[in-house]
C-alpha cells in the first residue's frame, strides 16, 4: 500500500517507511489535538519510548521486543511531525510536545507509564515528568541532560555549544530543511555515523532513517523543536518554561549516556541528578556514542529492564 505522501514506499532494503513490519502492531491514536502513530508489543505495565533526532519510532525496534519478552507493554511513538504522526503547522514547543506524550498515555487507556526518551525524546521525557508527574511512573533518559542543564550549557559552555553547532545552524530559515533532504538525505546518514561510537549502525538502519526524513514536511517539523529551544531563550515563553523546569522530578530516574557521545557531553548530562528528588541512577556505557540503545542494544535493554524491575532502584 502506498499513501499519497509516499510514506509506505518500500526502501531499497524492502522495508516500508515509516511502518516497518515486525512482531509489533501499528496503529494511530488521538491525543492533544493530533494523531500519533505507535508501534506496540507485549502485555503488562506500559513503557512508552520517545525517539530523538534524526530518527523515528523504529530506533526502539530492539527494545520493543526485549521489553515485551520481559513482561511489559512496550510502545514506541512517533513524535509530532515525524514518521507516521501528524505534521501540524504549530505545536513544537516542549510544553506542547510533552502534552502529546502524556495524552498518548491516556489514549492508551493506562493510568501511567514508564517513559524512556533518547535525545529530543529525552528532553520531552524530562519535561513530561516535571509537568505531569502523576502520569509518569518512572523516567529513563538517554543522551540528553535535563532541559535546564542543556540551556545553560548551550549558553555558557563553549565545548558543548560547539558540539551542538548543528542546533545553531537550524535557526536559519529553509536552508536546514533543504540540507537534510539533499542527496536522498545523505546528511542524516552522516550525522548518525558521526555521533555514533566505534559500533556504527548498520547500513540498513541508516537507509531507513534517510528515507523517513524524505517524507514531505518531515525535515521542517523535525527542526522546529530546536528552533523553539534556541529562539525562545530570551522570550517570555522560553523564560517561563525554564522556570517551570525548576520543578523537581519526583519519580525514580535512570540516566544513561555513552562515554564517547560527541553530541551531548558526559559532564553536562551527569549533573542532571540535581533536578531529581527521587531514587536516581547514573549509568555510563563505556565505548558507546550518542545511540547506546542501537550501538549495543543488548547492554542497553538489560540495564533498562533490570532497573524497571528493581523495587529499590536507588541502589
């Protein structure tokens, strides 16, 4: 089947984007005024996974099966504007994107969820846990510091500001979108490879991400959250969001990071525990880069599942 936007067009590897086949089930759910695509597998307590840039839900394919086998209801959603979810003209500030996440939890008929977020998805997971703590049972964040740590680092830490240079580049109008999709989204492949550690993602995965970025309007929507994060720094809405994020996270939190992550510095991320008033665990993966859940999915999934099942997660 081929949609008018080409989103079901098989890739050169035979994988349909953005709904690759697998043991999971694809469906759409309504939340916060939009429609969101999810992939789900298993039964048990809900674990909702949020992808980062430049990816979509498929980045969690290994964890979907691992979590389901471990007795969880594993769900990976496409964020607003990406993958199989709606591409709305507005709504890409983190407060609204976090409401997308908590709205999906409610639409799935669950009282709460363990949130697992990577990169931008981690930023939104931090936000949702602070804004809607009753809907977040536990929080696991990979490769992303707390939003207040991220903001401070981008403004005052020259090393992190340089590492996040791509975010400064996103502030230009139209040019970044064109760069992302040029040459069959070759830049997406380069970013994934440059941000990874020695265990590079396989070419099939890179091809899928490149093709997903070429779905019409995806590049623009994927960049919009970063435009808000920077352009709002001196605006009332951004200052208000930063103040709101002073509210501590009061659910058990696991923070995971690759020791070789070139996009988000380890020392910046490691200080995020100061915003957690609950059991907090820091896990550094030696020799991994920005995508530990894909670079070493077995180690990542084992760490996550053991923590989710640990009744005393602060040990």
